[in-house]
C-alpha cells in the first residue's frame, strides 16, 4: 500500500511537470522533446530523477490524469457528455489520437449500490417456477374435486334416511 502511495504521488507530480512542459511547448517540438523537458522540470522542482516513466506511460491516458491535464491547459473547458454518460473535457480527446482515455471505474460504494439494484433474473429458473406453480394449481383443483366426489360417494352409499341438510348436499 505504501509503495502504491509513493508511486501515485510521484506520478501525480510528474503529470504536473508534464503539463508545465506542454504549456511551454513551441512549434516544431515533438512529443519526446516535451517528455525530456518534463523530466528536467521534475528534476529541478523535486531534486530527484523521475524513474517511474514506465508507470506514467501506463497511467497517462487514464481519466484521472487526462482531466488533470485538460483542466490546467484549457482553464475553464466546456464539458460534454460521452456515450457512456461520463462528463469529459472537450480538449481531452485531442491529447492523443492513437489512444482513447479509459473510463474511470466506479467506486466501491457505487458498485455495491448498482449491484444491489440490479435484479438477478435467471430466465430458465423463472420458467421452471411458473410451470411448477401451474402444476401445483392443477393438483390442488384435482384434490378438491376428488374430496367432493368422495363425500358424494359416502352419501350415496348410506341406506339410512338422511337429514334435510345431507339430502340437499346429496342432490
């Protein structure tokens, strides 16, 4: 955990240096020239050499770092909605044409809330449950009819005179 925190702090500081180098970029400078200038700015500001260039390469197009860079470059950039629903800066898409920034994942609480709201639907299980319910209803109706038939048979088989109530049931 402490290594991740150190890595995050150093990469965040280097992103600031890279943003400063991008603002100082003149015409004719390539991307590698800007990165070299960012390394010089980082070394001058923090008095140490930035040795996590591989981590910065992996993280530089993530949404966190792109928003950080675009907010410093453009001042107050207009926001627009992407097709995935996340707000992005309009200058974010011009950072690099080869790679698109990745969507930042939802937090732990948001992911739990979203999974709790989603109904878990298993179509086969629902169909099986419905067929079992219909079979059970038919079975109950048949049992009720059989009990009425059994009552009728017992009334018919009696030879003794029936009371008024049992006679009406028999009829």
